[in-house]
């Protein structure tokens, strides 16, 4: 029979061995996107009103653990923050900023000038001087209120058509050209000289759209108007744009003398209407709302597609790391799949799986592959 001292020593050795093994192999619970990429670029997420109010404890814990930057989905858009000609509504915006400050996050203001989600009263303005003074009041009031608190502003959003030509929005039409872009950036820079100022758009990887973006950057720089970055929305698919195309876009923007930001990253895994044979973009997509071909994974994401999504994200983040000297922020457009706008666009009521966390806030295969890149 073993002596008590011998048994004690054996048990002590086993305990020490187990403890050391645990130290060498940290659990997946210890992984964090913001920690893994802290020396590379900011990792952000778009948050909604309920998340800023911390109404869901699981989501609150996830946001604080994984992200060091936040962007408001809707709370700072014109129709919400400036709904009346003579009045602003800062209630939700204040909660958003306070949430970011409390958690030491990089806070993004999205967005100051955008033709969509514009307050109805502003859409009716027809005089150039009136619109100019309205833009000035809008930007000065908001940016000065959050001076030194909101770190980055998406100053102008989606000012271009797909061919790179100016979008004929109310701002372009009434102001008589793209001078409203100059005005907006100049006002924002003066209202908060320390804030990072961004031009933000989608489909920037398309050659003609990219040329239009670079034209805007050049025009502002030629006039000595501050612009710090181009935001690439990055609403991509499992195959498009190609990694080579994304890389060319990154290097082209960086060569223009500004930072690159990926501001609204998500990857759709279900078909878009324009993928259907004979379906034109201008068609009414309501006809596809009950089409099973357009909502193929209603109950769950098949393992094969989950793996494709993971590989796509791995390839994208490998590219981001390759060009980390040019990229300052990567923001996912949403925290989890259930929150994603892609469940209702361009067809309502579908089930999409575009992010790193599922509807229950659990990490997907893509999360683990992306995090593993820093351990290679």
C-alpha cells in the first residue's frame, strides 16, 4: 500500500501538470477579435439602438469582448437625428456615444450627408442657399455636440453612380454639382479638427466606381480640404469581388494618400435577384419573397456553406493582414446573423448568415478561422 505522503506527491504532480496544460492551451472562450488584431487595425461592429441600451445581456457581453470600435446602424442618420427642420433628437445618439465611451471604444459617426434616410422636410428644399445653410446647420450642430467624443465621421455617403459619375441626389441637383461634398468635408473639419473624416461607398472594387472615388479624394486634396480615409462598405458574396480585385482597390486608395477602411463588412451566402436568369436589377423583388430558390437555407446553414463562408473570411483577412499598414479599421455590419439587414434586403423575410456570430451569438467556423490567422 502506498504511503500517504507518496499519494499526496502523486496528486500534486498531476494537478501541476493539468494546470500547465491549461495555460499552454487557452480555451476558445479566451479568444477575442479585438485582442488578436489589436496591433493591426481596429475591429468594429454596427450596433442598433437596443444594443446601445444594453437590453440583451448576451449581446452586450459579446460586443464588449470582441470589438473595440462601433458604428451606429441608424441612430445618427438624418431622418433620426434631425427629423424636424427646427429640432434635433439626440436621445439615441447620446446613448450610443455613452456606450462607446463607457467601454473605451473607437466611436464612428454614420453618416452626415446621405441622400437616403433623409428627413422628409429636407427632401423638399429647392433653393441652393437654403440647402447650403441647412447642411451647415446640420453638420455644425451634430459634430460640435460630439467634438472629441466621436472619433471618426462618415462625412458623405454614396455620392456616386455605378459608373463613377456623380449621383444626382437632392444635394447634387440643388447645389448644382459636387460642391456639396467640398462643403460637407470643410464644415466637418472645422467643427472637429481632430476627427477622422471618411468618404464611404459600396461597390468600390468596381473599376469605374473606384475611379469616381479617387476623383473625389483628388478634388478634395487639390483644394486643401481634409479627407483622411475611404470607407469600403464590403457587402460581398462568397465569390465576388475576387481577392485580386480587393487588393488592387486597397493599393489604389492607399496610393491616393488616404487610409483604407472596411466599414460595413458582411458576406451573403444566399442568391440575389440579379443572379436569376433574366432578372433585371430594376424588377420588383416582392415576386421572390416566397421563392424557395431565393431562400434556400431557411432552417439552418448547411455545413458545406458554413465552411465556404469560413474560407472566404479567412482569405479576406489574410489579405487585410498583408496590407495592415494601409488599413486602419475593419467593421462588420452587425453583431450577429439575426441582426443583419441582409435578412430583408433585397428580398424581405429571408434567412441569411453573413457574419461571424449566429443568431444565438455563438461563434461560427469563420470566427475560429479568422482568429487562428494570428497564431500561425
